[in-house]
């Protein structure tokens, strides 16, 4: 069954968390006692955050994750009306703590999470099932693999998940990845075809080399670096650059968007919101430039919110985002998997 008209976005978060955010009235002082002005707790993890934006925007999503029905993360998702497909694990999910300062500076303390040793095949089957057709409609248009791996999963776990989806659904389902470090590198080395990746400058530099500061200042250099990912089997690269905006590089060209001026309150979930904005625009039939504008607008709206709050699309204004076509065409127009230019 083709998924050409599906709008469902399935998110996969192997290492979800209960995200506790503590807001301070001043700068964080190491070794001192400070009183918080606000404290919140939200179900979190990169894929979970994408699903939260989709639901807030009236979209169709399922969040796939490990966890027991009575875990605070699963209860929090149910309370917020977010459909889930969960693999019981008999252990509590992790808690992450974020401390935010009035300047927008964010400090994160992330726990490792419970072990999923020996459960990868079961989890992969759950992901493939969630991406399939439902009694009322076609299968997912997108499967989003996002975040870190918990203890007990092998480095190539993301590649195993991709293969499970491809084996069951072929190219009917598009795959997006927002990960970093060893799991992301192992996925690229596995040679699996990926439709979209969403690195930031540091994550891009981890896998293709170069200086992340340069990528934020020199968009031509960023496009060339993104082209190196395309040479390794990635169709489209959505490179988020924080206050410098974002770059989109794919077979239809290379585009850059400047970030709007905002008063940043918390950067938690801003990148996840950018990805959600892009995907929601894509399923709505938007052009590449329109997708990029929506991604930047959604990420900026998230950064302007307190704690780990996420925006809805109707609280964003992509029309104010200036998008321009970049002339560095070599990396943008290379066929996927083509060798890098010398």
C-alpha cells in the first residue's frame, strides 16, 4: 500500500526520559544554593518532542518507545493525548534535569537510562508494526529515529531499525534521523539509505570533519559539508545552526534561512521542534524553501518558550523567515551516494 497520501509521522525514541526543567532567576552558581522561579516535568526525548509538536499542531503521530504503562513518561504522554506504541521493560525510564538561566543559557544533566540488552529485535519489530497501515488508513509517511541509545543496545542499533522498516515497507515509508555520536556514525557506515537527517553544526562536524563554528559563519562551507553526508547515502540534510538559522541541502538545491530575532528562554527541544516543523510542512505538500522556513519558525518559537514547552504550528509565522537559494550547487545536486568532489 502506497503512503503517498499519508500524513502520519511515527517517532522512535529508544532512550526516552522524564524531562525536569528548573528555571533560575539569575546565573547558575556552582556549589551554591539557588531557588528556582519555576519547575516543570514533561515526557521527553527527541522523538517524543517531535510527536508533542505534531499533536499540538493537530497532526497524526505515534510515539514508539520502551516503557511500562504506569511509567511517568507513558502516563504523561497519555495525559497529553499522544498515541504511543510501547515495549514494556519492567524498569523505570530515566529522568533528565535541565537548568535554564534568564539569558537562555541551558545546562543539561542526562541519566543513562535503563538497559535494553537483548531486546533490539523486539523493539525493531514494534517500530516496523507502528509504521504499517492501520484499519482506517495507510502506513506512516515518515519514521523518525531520534536521540541517543540506552545501555545494552549495540552501536549499530539505528541501522537495525532502518533495516526492519525497509524490509517490511520498502520505500513507502520515509526515514528521518536525528542522532549523533557513535550510533549515527555506525548508521552511516552501514550504508543504509536515509531520506533526511537533522544535525546541528557540532554533530555534522563529528561525522564529516571541519569546524562547527565555520559552518555557522560560512554557509557555503556548511553546504559542502552537508554534501559529504549526501555522498554517504543521505538524500536531504536539514542543518540547524541555532541563532544563525538553518540550511537545507538536497536534490532540489541548497537553501538557507536566517533565524528571527527572539528572546531565547530555553533551547531545550528547539532542534526537535525544527524537525517537526519541517516534517509537518512536507506532509502538507510544501516546497523545500517553505519546509525550511517552517522548520526555522518552529525552532525559534520553541526557543522562546520556557522549559521544555513546545509550540504548535499555528503559533508560528514562517512568512517572516527569509529563505534564499545558495549557489554552491555541487554538493546539493550530486546524486545520493555519489563520490565527493575533489
